[in-house]
């Protein structure tokens, strides 16, 4: 009798353990599980922009042709120039705008010359200077140097003042003649148009600033039909198809992110879209967000972007871009398979598996960070 009771107890334990597990497995094959996870991720994953990191994108003058290194003197000069142009363009006084442009051109030349001089000094062999009085020629050179624009650049700035302040002072006050070259005028107008376009309005309904770029995340590569050529896989292809739709409504610079970027670029080019900004070093989502943010920063800044990836990937990706100082407008690309009512249930399981991966990856990133995320490309 005791043995029967023991067997009954064991059956009860097994039932308690396996019936819920069986129900959960059944739920995985339903069309509801993955959507429940997505709603939870969108609700709980924070996408508040890191304000410190956002400073690097604040200029908001994205240019596909900009190649300055973030943090370099030329890059800081560019930020000072854009800051002053933004402050001045509302008045739309051609003289003021062209003066700033002329000063900026001169400032660029001075910085380049200064860098060349420093590089030349570094390559010179060290020597002991002679303790001699200055000759008349040396004094004459000193007098000329004191009147150069570089001396003016430092006239009202203490040593501990930020370089940005020096450059802004130079751009505001250094005396130059207005350019008469038509190319100079055209370039000033181009910068003004860019600033107006980028600062033009806010999406009132969503409270989201107008986007500056479209960022598309790669979803992988595969072999082509011939078994030899490498092509984008279905995840990437569907994101690119969504990009074609978005680009018609928002003709913005397109950033392709991931090692798949060159193949994505070729795919778009065949369909008449030129994507010039490639971030082709990232190997995971953390690197996607970090390296794309660095690229946008290098090109002049993009505080807000349109982000294209699938709906399961979106919450985690938005969080990572926010940590890098960029606000995102999400645009979901479809999955290779569609959800069904119940059959074929394998398609539903594809979605559930994707949802589980992103849920676990989000928990990992939130609690421990991404250990395989490189700092720089």
C-alpha cells in the first residue's frame, strides 16, 4: 500500500512538472507567444537618450562627404562653424553668413599649417639652442608672426579655455574680406540649406525630431543560387526592401551597418538607390550601434535617425543607439516567415525562437553589457 502511495505521489510530481512545460511548448508554437514578448520588450526596454553621448551628435549637419576625425582640431573647428551658422542663419543676412564661411576657410588653412609644422618639428633631431641675442632679422620675423591670424586666434583665450571657444571667437570676429568667388557663395548657400533642412520642424504627433539619416542593420549573408556567389540573406533582403519604401518618403542619407554592408550597397544600387555611408566592421548589434554612431558623428552628427530592422531586434537596438546618444524612429521590416493562426506551426516557432533570443540578449546586455563589443572599429 505504501508503495502504491509512493507511485501516485511520483506521478503527481511528474504531472506538476511536465504539464506546465507541455503547455509552454504548445504556447511556443502558437501565434501569440512571440507577439507577447515583443510587447513586453517594447514596454520595458528603456530608450532614453544618453545626454552626454548626444553632445557628439548635436551639430546635426550630416554630410555624406565629411571625413574629419572626431575630436581632431579640424573636426572641432567644423563644430564651431556649424554652431555659429545655426545661430546666424535665422537672420539670413548674406554678408554675415559669407563672412563666417570666409573665416572658416582661413581657420582650416591655419590648423592644417599648424599640424604640418608640429609634424615637422617632431621629425627634427633634437639640438641644444645657442644662447645668443636675437638678430634684427629674427626680431623682424617675430613682429610678423605677432600679426598673423594664428596670434589673433589666441588673443582673448586663456590656456585652459576650450578649443571650441577659441574657434568660435575667431569665426565671430576675425577681420576678413567678403569672398567674391561664386564657388564660395554657393558653398555658403549649401551649408545654409543643409542647416535649414535638418532643423526644419518636429513630428508633433510623436514628439520626435525630424530624422537626419536612415540606418539599416544587416541581418546576414548566404550563398546565391549558383552555390558560389555571396548574397544577402532573407533577413537582410527584407530590411533593404523596407529601405526602398522609406527612402521614397524620406530621401535621407542611408547608412548600411554590418559586415554585410558592401553586399547591401550592391543590392540597393541595382535598384537605383545610392547608399554612400558604409559601416562594414561591426559583427554584432552592440558594434552596429557603436560604430554607426561614430560614423554619423564623423560625418557631422545625426541626433535622430530612422532605424530599420525586424520587430524582435528593434527594442534592444533602439536601447543601444540611445546609449550612444542617438534617438531612433523605428521602422519594422518583416520576417522571412509570417505568423499563422496555428498551422503550419513551424513558422510560428521561428518567430518564438527569434523572440526568445532577443529577450535573453536584452537581459544580458542590461545586466552585464556585451562583452564581445569592441570600442572602436
